[in-house]
């Protein structure tokens, strides 16, 4: 059943991936201007943009603000790989991979999917930039 459904979607894969790339470019351009941190991807890597991660010092505050504006942001990777139960037998401990741990503590994923409307992308950009500016200067919602 799942194969049959996926087979009908396969002809759309290229256009859906192109749409994700277009959305990611809009996000990157806007966020670079407003100082929103994003993970770096090597230029030679072709990214399908299944997720669009951004990095914030106060991720929980940003998540709260974005959800308050109706932006469906999520924490996709709260635990780094080396601390996952499935890899416990390798014996890694907290502190062994500080960059991965830092990223997992600061990452927030923004909505990116082929059918998101342009005005919704604009709303995400506006909401992220405003919330980031507010958090940076220490404002609180009233």
C-alpha cells in the first residue's frame, strides 16, 4: 500500500525538491540580513531541505514566541547521536562531542514543505526576524 502511494508521488519529487530549495533560499537571504544563525552546509552538497534548522541562544523563548504567532517550529533533534540509547554501547558520555551537544540544545526547525504558500513563507520570515530581534534586546510580550 505504501509503495503504491509513494509511486504516485515520485513524479512530483523533482518539483517538490525545487520548491524546498526556493523556500530555503528565501529563508537564508532574510535571516542572514537579520543575524539569525543557521548551520553551515558545504556549497558542494546538494541539500533537499527536508528540514530548515536555525540556531538560537534562547531556543525555548524563540519556540514559545513563534508558536504564539502560529508558526509551527519544532525541536527535531533534542539528543545528539552519541547520547542516543541505541548507541549507548559505544560508551560516549556528555561532553565527548560538545559541538553536537550545543547544536542539539540550540536547533529549531522551521516549516518547509512544497505546498507552503508564499505568504506563509513571508509570515515565517517576519515572525522569526521579529522574535529574534525582541529576544536579543530582552523584550517580553505584554
